[in-house]
C-alpha cells in the first residue's frame, strides 16, 4: 500500500486534536499553524485524504458529529436492506462475502489453524491484518497503541493457532479492503461465538456514512434486552473497519468506546461521512 497513507492519518490525528483545542471556527491558517505546516500544504494533504477541503471536513471532526449522525443518518437495520441503503454502501461495492467458523471449531481456540499476518499502512494508521486461506479474519489498528499490543491482542483471540508472517499472501485482499485496488470479491472469515457472529453480521448491514445504536442491533438480532452483551460483542469485533463497529453509537449520541482508540473511531466516521457527501 502507498507509504503516505500512514503519514496522512498522522496529520488527521493531529488535526482532530487541533479542532478540539481551537474549536469549529478555526480557520485553515489556524489549523495549519497548529500542525506546523503551510496552509497550502495542509489543504493539499487534507483534500487528498478526505476527498473534501479542510473547511468542509471540520464539521465531521467536531465532538458533536456523532449526535448529528444519529439525527440525520440513523439506520434502522430491519429496513436498511429493503430501502436499498446497504446496497449502496461501500462495503457492498467491494463484494464482501463472509463465512463463519463453526461453534465447535471456535471452541478449540484456533487449534489446527494457520493464520497469516502482516503490517500495512492504512488510511487510519498502521494496520495489522490477519487471514486464513478462507479470508481476512483480523484487522487491528496501532495508531493509538503499540505494534506489540496490537499483535498480542489479536493473537490472544486464537491462542492455539499457528501464526505465519506472510504479508504478500494478504496484500491483494488488503488493497481491496482499503480501496486502493478493487479486484474481485473480498472474503472474510468470521471467528467468534454464535452470538458475536450475529452481531457482526448485523454491523455489516449498516451503510457507509450511516450509523445505528447498540439497542437497534439488539433488536435486529432478536435479543432486544441484550444491549450490554451486544456492546461487548461489538467491542470484540476482530475485523475492524470491514465489520464496521465504528458505526455503532450510544442511544444518547455518544461515541461509546472503540477498541483501537476513540480518535481512530472519530477519524473513520468523519472520513466516511465526508466521502459520502463529496
């Protein structure tokens, strides 16, 4: 993947901090000065990453953006597919297909599995990608943690598997996943308990640029009282971004948590919303 993707995310991460400190009325010159760049260079990087100008993008970085998303782009999962929303989502344009591991295999904690892994630059910082012969099974971001912590986190989910470093085997899927090159279907291999997999399948019905709530997910999987358990399953999603747990918000409009750090969640939501509007 292009090496500058990680650099662009670092600029965006600092931009999020700058908007929080300076407020939504900050000018292009204010933001550029805070980040230590010329306004022209900052504008160019911003537009390349986000697809829109810094001024337009600012609204997506504000702390109140989650509430406005819930007001304007709330998706009821039961009707998303019928209304065609999910069909227009970016993930569906990538021809995502997924297969779930059987409960018995999951109980064996990865015993007998070979999982390939590699580090890649993504639009949201360094990404650790893992996959089996059947598809991508894990994506973790390291912008807000260390690489060792991200690796330990994903390996700890399937501790008995055999791990083989082989980024070239994963590279075609990764290029597809982050929109660098769309070439054929993008397979996912869901490794989790049956309840978790139901939650993750519901998450994949949320269109790009839209959001839903934990309670709506609970309703969609026919466990309306299991909101807390749904939140836990969302947090345990092993395939970040492609299974869009970042699109699940609290009913109050709060962002809720995000396993790889709230700045990453805010950046992904803003990036998707900006591109949806561009």
